[in-house]
């Protein structure tokens, strides 16, 4: 049953499903696949494990609900970002960094990545991951198309090819950050995006490039 309804015993829910799934994201980032249990998520959400069994059936059921909800949350984020950021390329940068904002540390990024890798061996999880990837690609393509229409990108820019390059660059930036721990994830992603877009921009001010060095280094998480 949806968030805010009643549990299987007919009692009103004091903690809705959205809160439980946010708790799962937090636990996932801290523990990785091995440490995520219904009990750990229940503690994070202020519930007992039996409540999560009633709602989701199992750890697998909880994770499937989390993967499915991700698509709806991304659509809500996309709509908000597009309302708040008029230049399309600004909206794209904000969408990318906001999507990955739960991965606040290299360790949490690595733990979420470990879940994704394990998901890809399961057809049901892979289907949801593919739907998420296609939603991200579609949003990126639409914003780049809007940027081209608004004159932010040079005429003749191949939007489809640029979309693929942008996705590869920002994902790669995250992987590099998880290894070298330099700067912050949003900083690295924005720098990667700026570098990819630079040859196609029409003269609008560009973000300052990311620079490596001791000033940006952080201790391993």
C-alpha cells in the first residue's frame, strides 16, 4: 500500500514509505551490501524490523521498492530543477549534481556502486536500473536540446552524441573521485561537464576548471 496508508494489520502508519526508503539510502551508503538489513533500516527509520516485513516482505522487496521509487523521485527533481534554473545548461549541471547528492563521501559512493553492480546480475533489478538510466539520458538529451534551441550551444551540435559523452564523463568523474578522494563529488562532476561542453558553448561564461592539488585533497573516508 502507498505511503501514508495503513499497514497489513490495519493500523495507521506513523512513518511513511518515503521515510523508510530514505533511511534505506542512508544505511546503504554507510554499510554497503553486506551491512544493509531490515533491522538496520528499521533502526534508522525509528521502527521495528517486523514493520518492514509487513510492508515490504523481505530485504529484496525493500530494495525493489527503493529502486522503483527512484524513478519517481528523479522525475520530481527534474521538474523542480527546470523550474528553478532558466539556462538549460545550468539546469543540467544542477540535475546531475542533485541526483548524486546522497553520495556525500567516496565511501558512500562506493557502497551505492556496489549495490548497483550486484543489481545488474538480477533481471528484475536490472530492468529498474535500465529504466533509471533511460530516464537520466532522456532528461540530459532534453536539456541539451533546449540549450541548443536557446543558442547556448553551437549550431549543428549533435545532441544525441553529446548526451552520451556527458553521461560517460560525469559517471567517470564519480568513479575517479571514489578512488582519489580529491575535492567533492559535485565539484568533480561540474568540472567534467564543463570540460565536455566547452567546445560546444557559444560564449556564455563557463565554470572555473577543477584543479587537482593538495588544497583539494581529503583524507580517505
